[in-house]
């Protein structure tokens, strides 16, 4: 099993924003100017974040910021890919609190600012594979979920972690009206060992700034070896439970969306193949995408396969 080496934090690791920007070159060209001007919806509150380099990086080219922040799934704002950007203007992700409770010795409600101060933010550049067969490479800023879990001291009886999103129809137009694609709030879950895995993070930023609304402000889950729908956005509560918690997509279509949702080229979605994926890489809006084979566990098999030793991953999809 590969060993996780937590990054050492030294002052030289704190990257100034201008250095970060020039290193990543992500604001190059006209797209960068548009993003800088906020035309792709970065909210006015977006603040630069200081991050330390995190482990598990990749040299694959990043998906441009304008695509990462404009091609989204966030059904609270509608089911179209541009709805989260275009229909989230009324959403107020601050002030915000996150409650962590359930089977823990020290249940706590954290204020978002306090949370941001409590944990050093790491830059985690991860592949993200949507169950819809597109993928991106995204530079998140966040901290390991297990650091937060350690603070509340899970009891021995805790075996799973449940996540709860936000129900606020007055700010979330996708939660209003007759047609509702799902029950609100959005919910998700992990096994405790998955939640404690070093790859699993709570992200509070992307591309060196606080998360824009459409990407799940102010805090979301990122589990890079699983399909993107596990990455619940706008989390209000995390509860440690004994039994497997419900998950929104699984409740809607259990035969299409399993609880585990590990990226697996050998298990097709009932309506399409998962053997290949479309890497959205830019060069014009969605025009620069490239088809490539899907990797088991989204390429993180060395790190996570042992979590599922002895399990039939076709049955536990
Ligand atoms: N979280 C909430 N609260 N609501 C959602 O509709 N969609 C999920 C996930 N988290 C969703 C959510 C899906 S299907 C995907 S693929 C990812 O968010 C998309 O994340 P992104 O828009 O930042 O790429």
C-alpha cells in the first residue's frame, strides 16, 4: 500500500498568488482576460487562496478555468450545464456553517472562516471523471477530509459518513417549480475508510481562488477515484453513521448509479459505455476534447484498489 507523506509546511511553500498564476499559466490569452473580468461568473467575493503543494499531482494539462467554471452539474440551479453559472446569482454562500456530528465524541459546528483557518490548504490537481463520460483535470484547493474527522473523534461504531447539501429554494431556482429532478437537499455518502483516505478532500477553492458558486461554494467534496456525482457541493452537514447513508442519484436510479460509483471501464452505465471518456481540454468551448480510455479508479488504482480487496466491483458498482 503506498504511504502517504503529508507535505511539510514551511513559509517557502506558501505560494504568492502572482507566482502561482505565472507558474500555472492558466490565465493566458483572451480567455484569461475574460475570466479576470468576471465574465465567466467568478463571483465578486472570489478571494485568492494561499495553498501548499499537495501530493498525488499529475502532469496532465489542466482544463482551462473558463470551462471548469462554466460547464457544471449543480441541479439546485437547473439541469443544464450552464445553469449553475447563469442561474446562481441569488445564491449567498456566506455566512456559512458546517456541522459535523452523528457517531462522534465531539460534535461541532464550524464557521466557514474558522474552518479555512484550521487546516492548511493544499493544491490538489486531480482528474475528475463524470459518470456522463466526460473528464477534466482540475486544480482544487482543499484539505483532507480525515483532518476534519479527526477533530470530532469518530466513535468505534461509526462505519460511514453522510453528507448533506443545501435546500434553499429562494436562492436556488432548480429547487423551485413543479418539475423537480430529485429530492432536496442533495445527499451523498462514503464508507469511513474511503472518507479517511488521503486522496479524499474537502475543497474550498479552485484555480487558486475560493470556489465560485457554480462549483459548490463554499465547500464541496472531491473523491477523485469515483464518478463526479459523489462530489457533493455546498455541504452543510457531515454525519458519522453506522449504516450506509443514502445518496441522491442512487435513490433516483439505483440500477444506473451505485453507492460506490468507483470509476470502472469494465462496468457500463446501462445506457452508455464507460470504456472511454471525453477529456475536455479547451482550445475553444468544448471543441478541444479528446477521447481516451477510461482508467480503473480513474487512474488512482495504486492508491485505492486495496480498499475494495475481495469485493465484486461489478456487483458493488
Ligand atoms: N452537488 C450538488 N449539491 N448538486 C448537484 O447537482 N452534481 C454532481 C456533483 N455534485 C451535484 C453535486 C455531479 S453529477 C457532478 S459531475 C459534479 O458535482 C460536477 O462538479 P463540477 O460542476 O464542479 O464539475
